[in-house]
């Protein structure tokens, strides 16, 4: 272990020199002791993950190293190296170790699968993460839940796995599940989230989940949290309170109405322009659809997780929408579209 740490310090210095680093990894060879093999895997991950020109070769060497490796420390390093590739081709290798007896290996696999599911649609990796969300070790469940939340899927099996974790004994895992489901606007988490907010022990991620959901039913519980929360994260709780404030909801609706009216009024005053401006959804998911001829663009009015009903810069938004509309008008003319249709 001490040798591995010492070698890792050397690898961090060598890493910026990609070709030299890869050559060094080759010199370490596959036949050394466990510390050498683990360090070789670390370096391959740094080089292959940081430079696409070396990725194919790094993956090939890692696959060769993985074939007969039995040492848990080395396997964990191999899995971590694959995670740095952000490449779905790593999935078959990682799947070998999802049920490995060593906790550190399964943790490395759960972490690595985040890159596999984020690189492109990868249902096999998603299935593996679902299984790992049920792991007996909390940190494995935590990272698997985080990866599942970021996979971009709202498939029933993904949502079910996330719902299963909102009652997890581990606070970090539970918080990741709340955040993932809030991003999917699943209002089944409202009552459980109120219970957590009322428990006297609340992390920033649960409050951010409440802000993301922006449900007025969370407002009272958030006010109670604000009474005892310290000043370190005061901005987080205040943003969540405003986003869930039932008295501010009409402010958002009015701001959206004014933006649409100003855009429509300006466009209607421009001769020969036939454009439609339609609002879809409601705060905080309201979007404006601009349609000119056959061309359509969508503009999200509330861009960020902490956008509250008082934050919309109406003048800036109107200018942006008008510029977008005029670019559509130009595109329609260039493509031979009839603006009068």
C-alpha cells in the first residue's frame, strides 16, 4: 500500500506528459506486484481519460490486465481507471465486478458507471446501477443512486429504484434520491421530503431538492428549517423558500404574461411577420415556443435551480426572445419559407 501511494505521487507528476506517461505505464508492466499493477492502472486511467488519442490503447491494456486479475486493490484501481474514460465501452468490463466480494471494488464500479451512463444511452449500465443501489454498503448505494439520478432516464424501473432509496438509512443516499426525483418533478416525494425537512437534521441537498421541486406544500417546512439553520447556507434555504412561496407564484405568472405580451406586441409591429409565441408549462418549468413558418425554437424562462419568481429579468428576456425570433425569421426567408403562412 505504501509503495502504491509513493508510485501514485510519481504518476501525478508524470500525467501532463501524455506520451511519456503512457510509456511509463508500459514499463511498469503487467507482471509486477499488486502495488505496481494498481499504479499502472491508475496511470492508464489518467492518460486514457485525459486524452482521447490514448483512450483506445489504454482501454485495450486495461482489458488485458483485467482478464485474470484477482487482487481486490488492483481490481478497484482498474475500475476507477475505467471510470475516468467516460466511455460506454467500459461497461462490459465493469459488469464483471458489480457483485465482487470486496466493498471497495463495488464502490469503484458504482463510481465508474457514472461515466458509462453519462457518455451515451446505456441501458446495461443503468441496470447495473439499479442493482448497486441495493448494495449493503452505504457508500456504494450513495454513488449508485447519484449515477442513476444523472443517467437522464425516467424509465419506470429507474424511478422505482430511486423511490426505494428515499427511505434509506444512509443520509447521503437518501438525499441523492430526493434530488434525482425532484429533477424528474415526481411529486410523490413531497410528503417524505416534508418529513425530512421537519426532522431537525437536514442537509443542503434535501433543501436543494425542495427548491428544484418548487412545490408550495414545502413552504412551511422550509420556513421552519430557516429558523434553526446556520448562516453558512443561508442563500440555499432562502432561494428554496422563495421558489415554494405560494404568495410569489402569481408574481411569476404575471412576469411570464408580460414577457409574452411584449414579444408579441413588438413582432406584430414588424411588417410581414407572422410568428406565434406560446407559453408551455408553469413555473418553474415554463417555456416559450417561438414558431415562424416551419421553424420552431424553445426558450426556457427559468434557467437555473435557484431562479425564484422575483429573479426574472423581463427586459433581458424580451430582448433575447426577439433576437431569437428575428433569427428564425431570417432562417425562414433563407430557406424559402412563407412568413405569411
